[in-house]
């Protein structure tokens, strides 16, 4: 099978899963955006995916993402940065990213605000999702739920940033449904103060159904479409 056919089959399967999950949840199929996480895979795969109709791609390391975004610039894709982010990478990420899903601390917000201001020549604001740690283990990234209101106000106060919502990764070894229900509650709390921040980024290859049942608006799917990452094989 050609790589294109492999990717087409993976995409088909994931789109079918998303359609079934939205139907089971009584939600509009268009309410969920698929972000294809292409980390570790080459720019050529991104080109094939774009040709197969993918508009949103995700990456978790700046160096790799910056190179791929440059190589694929003509495709007009939206790039989502989903990995833990060091403040010194903010200027680079602000140049190519549409949305940063991993905003979790004041210093990173300040760095992104500064970088987005410098990159504002592109004529758009940098989207930000507040990443929440649902098990209190902030070493894997994410803010504690009690810190969300102040982080949200800080993003909202930055002219070149746009607060879009929340993101989480289901905790290891816990039932994803309970974690995603908690995330949905936190997202509703956030929307009381910031009504337009209505994205909920949750769900990966293994747990996208549970995330969609709990109200995810954006799922981040890698291996179910591209195969097991080369480093994991
Ligand atoms: C890699 C990654 C994904 C995709 O994971 P898969 O299990 O390959 O679908 C989603 N979100 C984040 C933050 C990731 O790092």
C-alpha cells in the first residue's frame, strides 16, 4: 500500500470514529475539529494529509515544527502547538502557530504576548488554550485548576493573544471519562468570564470517543492515522 493510501485509510477510520462519537453524544458532526498530530513524521506526510483534506496539524517540538511549517508554508494549514513549551521558544512558535494548546504559566503567557506582538505583522492574534493538569502532576505540563482564572485574565489582557479555551491530556492510568467530565466543568467555568473561549481540546487516538462524549471541540490524533511513531517502534 502506498503511504498516501495508508494515510487515507487511517483518516477515513478516524473520521468515521468521530462521526459515530458525535452521533452517540447527540452532537453536530461539525462540532468537532480533527487536528492531525504529525510529530516525528516527515513534511511529505503533511503534504499528503493536506491533499487528503486535512486543514489542522499539530506538533509538539518547536525545532521540528518550525522546519515542517516552513516546508509546507504554501499549503495554508493551521499549525497547533501541543507540547510543553519553554519560554525561549515562544518567538519561534509565534511565527508559525495558529494556536498554542499548552499555555500553563504566567511567564509563558508574557513570553507569548511579547512574541505575538513582534509577529503581529502577520495580521492575526495568537490563539491560546490553557492546559489543565487533571491529576495535579504539573511536571507533565498543565496548570492546576485553581490557577485557571488568573491565567485566563492574563491571556485576555494581552492585545496580541486570543484566549480560546482549555486543553488537557487524560491522566495516565485513570478513567478518561471522569477526567474529561472534570475538564468540561472547568471549561464551563472559564466561559462564564470569557464567553468566546469555547474550545475544549481533548482526546487522542486511544480516547477520542470519551472526549467527544464529554464535549471536546478539538481532538488531537496522531498514531491512529500515521501509524506508531518511529521512535516507539
Ligand atoms: C502526540 C500527542 C497527541 C497524539 O497522540 P496519539 O496517541 O498519537 O493520537 C495528542 N496530544 C498531545 C499533547 C500529544 O503530544
